C-alpha cells in the first residue's frame, strides 16, 4: 500500500499549504498521515496568559481535526508549543518547538516513521517557505529523522529501521510570488510588509523554478482543499496572500503544488508529476 507521511509545523499548514496534494493522494487511495509539530497557539507567553494559550491551542486542535478529516488523512497531533514568527516573544518560551530538546524531537519522529513505514515523506524546505522559525525547525528535525529512521545504530529502541524511498520539501515557486507582488503593487499595496504584523516580505520568498523537481496537479481537488482550509476559521480560513483575488484567479494561480526532491538527489529542474514516478 502506498503511504505518505507529512511532517509540518502548524495546524493549517496541511490545508493552506499542501491541502491539494493531500486531498488528491488520499482520493487516489494513498494512506496519508499528517504529523503536526506545534499547537499553533503562539503569542501568549506570560503566566497570566497561560489560560488564553490553552484555549487557543484547544480551538486550533479542533480545527485541525476537522480539516484532516475532510482531507481524508490520519492525524498525529502536536506535542510542542508554537514558536511564533521572527522576533515573536513566544520564541523564548522553553517549551516552544524551536527550544525543546532536538534529540527527543528526532526520536519521536523516527518512532512514527518506523511505525507507519511510508515510502514518501514530506516536510518544509530550509527557508520554511517564508522564514518561519517553526517551519525551518521542521526541515531540520524532519531531514534528520528521515535518515535516522533507516539507520539501525540510531534510536535502536524506536522500532525496526525503515528507509523511505523519497524525501520531499514543500516549495513556494518564486514566479508565483513575484506575480502576487506585482499585483499587490498595482493595487497600491506594499508586498514587503504583509501579514498580521506586517513583518513578512514577499519579495524575499520563493524558490526559483530550476530548483523545483515535482509538480502535483490538484485542480480536481480544489474544493476539498478549500473546505479543509475553511475549518481553520481562527486563521482566516485560507486563501493566504491571494485572498483578495477573484475566485477564478485564485483557481488559476493555485492549481499545482511544487516540491523539491531532497532524497534521492536529482538534477535541478522540474520533471516529476507524482511522488511515485
Ligand atoms: Zn505554518
């Protein structure tokens, strides 16, 4: 049986980011597992705010469960605290994903890989898409665990070793981001200061097309991705940087997911239309 394991940072990354690919493979009969690293409840770090943190984490878990069930995948829920974006005070919390013990994090993921035994594993790329510290940390932990899972010398108590055939990284294509930035400028908006805290610079984001290896067409699964994204109401329900566009334009812009193949290494340039080529 074909099995796919995604290791992603936040509740919503599975839908906003890779929802189309997940929906497609699940519909094609692949056993899709989604492991989310953090509770997605950054921001409330002082003790007084602990209750607020717990409440938001509970809301986000509920949203995540609903989204993953629409995508028809199996959820492996978060164990760590959301770290927040660059310079967020939540980054200093000792239980934040980026501060917790990395050896324990790798072992936890190795255990999961050896239990599920997927052929294909997927995580964030080294830029985390938009430099989110939790995304970048997923790339570190995910890559280390992918290799460690195959090595009988490493984490011998974490199950029978398993070598996945492929490792992929999610990637935001540079030309798509440039197109959105151009459209924003035409509308009089500044693409270098976006997001809730105006701290995301769209012009720094994106992977050039010669580094993209895989392009997954999810046009037939657009509505499933949209329905899953809408479950994350606390995060705006999806649409991201293109939310203001008419629906037909969003459908045109977001019809493929792109990936970097990290294992086995391959020549640069896009040439795959599936993870099981
Ligand atoms: Zn995220």
